[in-house]
C-alpha cells in the first residue's frame, strides 16, 4: 500500500462535488478527434495534416488547436467547422466508446449522494452527441463546454468559471482529468485533481491508474484494504490529502 491510506478515501468521500472532464477521461475519443483533424486539415493544408500530432494538443479546444497550428485566419473557421462535422459523424458511427469504469463510477457517485458536473473543452453540439451515444447524459447536473466561456484549458479561469456557474466551493470539490492541459487548469484554480489515463504525470495532480481504481477506492467498506494511489507528485503542505 502506498502513502495514501484511509485518510485519502475519507477526503474524497467527503467532497460532495465532482467536476469531470470528458475526452480521454470518460470516453476514448482521441482516435476520432485525430482522424477528424487530419481530414479537415488535409483539405486546406496537406503539410499540416501529415505532421499533425493530436497527442500534443489533448485537452485543448478545436479552435485552440487550429489557431495554434497557424492555419490561415481566413481559412480557420472553415477548418474548425469541418473538423467538428467529421468528429460528430464518427460519434454517430460508434467510434467514440465509453471507457471502462465510467458508468460504474458515475453511478456510484450518484448513489453516494455526490453531485457530478461535466467540464469539457468540447463544443456543445459534439459533447451532447457523445453523452447521448455513450448513455452518459443523465449523470451530470450541469455541463460547461468551450462554447460557454471565452477561455480554454489550461487557463485556470476555465475551472473557475465552472465553480462560479454552479456555486461550487473548491474546498468541497474534486476534479477528474486526464490531460496536462486539463490538470493545469484545475490545479491552477485551486482544485484537488485526480489524473487518470495520463501518459505522464502532470504537476499537482494525484495520478490514478484508471476509473476502476477510483471505484474501488470509493466503494470499499474496509478502508484498510483499499488499493491506494501514488501521492509522490503532490506538494504535501498544500494538498488536503497530505
């Protein structure tokens, strides 16, 4: 058992609000996003399409990615709209599966009286379609998308806007993220953050293997037998789990 013991479970169980990311956290959307980006870019700039690395942009909005690639501003809006249409078609074709443990975790949170909100860099239309396709719609009391705010992850204002919109006290909330962009936004807003499915640990977050590990942590009746998380990445003086 690692440094996180029963106190970790008590802290997480006591935090009544969960702010969840979507892409890469609850659904496996990266392949569909990458394919949509490559196809949209190929219609405008084959050179950009060939060198495009979606992994370097995970957690960012479509607009943020397109602008960051240096697409001609006169063409950027068309690329954004085309990418979104392609991605939504992939969603309808079933190319964006829900990740293992997502339904179990969200159902457990609801059963324990926790409130879940969705905080995502996706567009409203795309997010709505993913939630419907993956049967995730009913789990969230509210949804904040890139269409609702003027900033994007990793800007901490993204999560600050979410907390303001739903009157969430950061001291009573926990964030579930996967990407470095998302973690930076949440940690910068002063929120306790769990990072799942991360290729590399992001500064300030509690790394978690997968969603099933969180289910095990929250669902156990015997805290001494729970599977623990690795806390070495945290500043123990500031982190409430320390």
